């Protein structure tokens, strides 16, 4: 066997070994990434979750508002990637308690019963105004600051992940002032899920206040993180605090 043939065989063997090692490293990274994502969403292989939305009030039949439906499609892709199964349920049907399975609650908290119940129990520091002469419907007050919507220009949405201890599955809330904001919040969650999984881990809770800018032109695409309001949102409000309008 000539030196040239030996060199070719050695080069081929090195290439095969290199490809095998590269594949093994890539596979290990993909498995770790998927496991982190499954832990963050509380969706191990074969598990079940529920997507809760409200009905479209403009339709005579059971239907979901367009932006909410598109938000659920985004969630469904995550659920499928985790190897889990999803059920869609309307907000006004009886569902089992919080923590038994992962839940995604999407909608307007002034009309979505399940979402309003979760916020009242888990986010006592958030006041959602039903609307009167002094306050616009859907305005949020958090930590003494009021966030009023300016339809089509500036609208707010809360994106939260809340858990009932290490043994409970999380509930994700997208509570916004208009349907386009619900979709924007879910897109933010899906796009940033890897970073958020690293930051908050498998059992961490958070509540982010997001601002959707110029939705009349850009839809749900332009989103800014106003603040992490976890501490204020999960704490009972002080009676002595005066509300201030957000800039």
C-alpha cells in the first residue's frame, strides 16, 4: 500500500470521526436546549396543556378573535416542539384548578373570566379598570402608575409566568388592552423563550409589562419591554399610594 493511499485512508477516517463528533455535540446541544424549553414551559414529553381564550363577541357561533387565534398558533408550535398535547377551551367553561397542567391564558382581562380570576389571585398588585368617566376601559394600574391605552398608537399587555411551587405546572398569562397586544405578547414569549428559560429557570415566576407601539401601522411587530413588574404585580397594593398616569 502506497503512502498516498494510506494518507487518503487516514484523512477519510479523520473526516468520519470529525463528522461523528460534530453530530454528537450538536445532538447533545439540541437535547439540552429542548429539555430546558420543556422545563420552562412545564411540558415534558407526552404531557397535556390547555389554551384558554374568550369567544368572539361579534360572532353568533363559538369562534376566537383573529389575533387571539394567531397567538394560539404560536403557542401550538411550542407545544408541538416540546412533544406535548394541547386542548383549546373557552374561558367560561369549568376547568380544573391551577397547577395541574400547564395553562396558557390569552385575552382581555375585562372580558376573560379565567384570566381575570388568575390575575385577581396571582397578581393582586394589578388593577384592571372596567371603564368609567375617569378611567378608560382596560387601563392597568401597577405600583401606583396607570397605563392607559391609546388605541392604534400605544397599548399595553402583561406577559406573566406564574407557578404554584416546584410541583405545580406554570400558567402563562397574556393580558392585554386589545387583541393585537395578546398576539404581540405571545410572539415576544416565543421569540425569547431560550433567553427567558435561562434567566428564570424551571420554577421562576415573572410578570413583564410590554408596550405595543403603533399597532395600526405595524400590527404586533413593534414591542418594547417597559419593565419587569413582578414584585409590584404579585404584592398586595398599598391603599395610601396615589395613581399616576404613565408617560
